[in-house]
C-alpha cells in the first residue's frame, strides 16, 4: 500500500515533465525609436519636439537625436523647414506660419541612422457652445460651498466630434508693490456621470467625451468642484479635438492614472507616427469666463 502511494506522485511528475513545451513570445521593443510630438492649435505656431525612446531610470530625460531636420507640409504641399530653438536646454522646432482651421498638416522628421518618422492631422472646426453657469451647492464636508459648473455644447449632426473640458478658478492677490495680480488655479471636479465610475469617483482635472450618445444635440455637463470656495470667476476651457489628438490625450491621461495603480490594467498611449512613436494632432481651444 505504501508503495502505491509513493508511485502516484512520481507518475504525476513524469507526466507533467513530458508535457513541458517551450513557447517563445516576441514582445515589441519600444526603446531607441524616434519620438515625434506635435499638438497644433488653430492660429498658433506649429512647434514640435523630437527625441529617442528609451527605458527611463531616475530623472534622466529622453535623448535628442543629432542632426534632425523637420519638414512641414500643408494640404499636401511642402511649406517650410521647421527651425530649431532651445528652451530649458531642450531642442524644439517651430514654424513661421500659423495653423489654419480646416487645413491638414504633415510633418516629416529626418534623423540620421533612422527611417523618416512622420505624422499628419488637421485642424478641426471650432466648437459651438451654449449656456454656461456656476451655482453654489452645500459642501458635505462642512467647508464652505462647492461649485456646480454647467457647460452646454452644441454638437454638429452627422459627424464624429471629440471634446475636452478643463476648468480654472481666477484668483487675485496684491504683490509687494500693492498691485493686484490675477492667476489661475486648476479646478478639480467630478461629473456625476459614467466617467466617475472609471476614475473611482476621484476628483480630476480633465473631462473627455465624444458625441456617440448625443450626436446633433446640445448636452449639458455638470462639473462638481472638489473643494469648497467662493468661485467668483471661473475659466471654462473647451477644446475641439480630432480622432488622433483625442485618443492621444485621453490615453495619456488614463495612463497617468491607471499605470500608477499596480492592480489596474496598464494603458498603452495612442500613437499615429509612422516609423516611430508620438503624435501629430490638431485641436481648437476656446476659453470662456463664467461668473455666478
């Protein structure tokens, strides 16, 4: 009887070992690739940055390739070479022309030792907005009143539209000379909508949506501030995005939140760059001042 009990686990080991098979999985290597980043806005100069991807350790930044040259095309025609300039010891490339609404742009980065990296997008039309208001509501924490900031969008029917909304409180103070200065404070908020479930009802600073649920209608969005305050004056920033800029910004935003949580599924940041990583994306930003 003892012999049979000892033979059973031995047979199991033999069976398991005989079924062992090596599987080789090719994982994509994202290090040492050109990275082209460019978010262009209506009526603004086009400014790009080129780096090389690598695994980050400590506070080291991304390396900049030597001898990079960037060409700008507008509506399929060559427009100009982007000129390099330095800012905070980093190299950027800028245009002399400003991005036009409705125009499409392509940027090609030529980097010695690499295939040309390129991306393209267009400048979307400006969003039409409706009523905006601030209403003070009771703060359950007992510290002043929270603000309920309502924003109405007029969505164009029959087309796919993408939006981002951010809020800033305007505050004033007197400097050492007694002059009144105004500065912005980022407003944290929840929406009371489905997105709050994604963020576990944590306060956040950016709201993203497409028009899948309200094509051609005029939805109202309510943003509940994350703290008490008087909220005498608020800046509402409404940004119209393209498919590419929306997916890049939203996935980057989600990555900052989710990738810090070891229990969350990691988020891959969207890219539309051929032979590289990064984004060439278009947008139109508008700002509105709202008072109670």
